[in-house]
C-alpha cells in the first residue's frame, strides 16, 4: 500500500488523483490522505502535555507503519513547505521512542503542482525527509499552470518508484 499525502486542495488534489490512477495501472494499491481534512491542532509541546496526541495521529501512524512507501503531493508556500505538512510531520514524530521511526528507510516520491517552479518545495521536502532517514527518489513530478502534468513522464517516474519498493 502506497500512501499519497496531499497538503492542499484544488490542483494538488487533482494531481494526486491522476497519480493514484497511474499507480493503479501499475498494479499498485494506494490511498489518498488529505492532510487538510485531518484538521490537526497546531503542534506545541504544552498542548501535547495537556491534551496528549490527537487520536487522528494514532490512526495515521498505523497506516504509515503498514505502508510500503509514501507519495507526497504538496504545493510550494513561500518557496518552501506548507504549514499543514510541517505540522503533520511534527505530530507523527512525537509518537514512540524514535522520532524518525515512520520515515527511516521509507521510500518517498515527491511531487507538486505549484504556482511557481516547484523546485523549492521539492528541495525542502528532500532535505527534511532525507534527514529523517528516508530514501527519496531522485526525480520529482512537477506540474505548474504553465507546464501541466506530462502523463508519460510521471508514469516512468512512478514505475521507478514502484520498482524500488519491491
């Protein structure tokens, strides 16, 4: 099972759906997780101390533990990561003894639909996930308003991703 994490609505959700369809053509089962819909409270240690970890995080961690790989579909916010993605990573890193546990040696494919070029957000994701111990695929799937998704290219990239998962 490949988990597809989407950090926004609109164009990135459309991209995620297209990529999910391509994964299905490759015989891969996947699930889209809309991080916006999780509606997580903003992480802070006092909130965690007072209220504990939100139950939605426990369910997410269970899915992440059983996934063969992750596909992140996220827009570029001010040349970097969107807050909803950063917040989700903060919460899932708080459970267990090792904050890297859900990312260590997990294969990750990066993708974006961005109003700008998209390379700043993929570079930011690559840096963070690499430091969390993940194996980040060398090629990204980048779509913009000026350069829409090229299905033949994204399918080749996803084939490589799927091959590495086996």
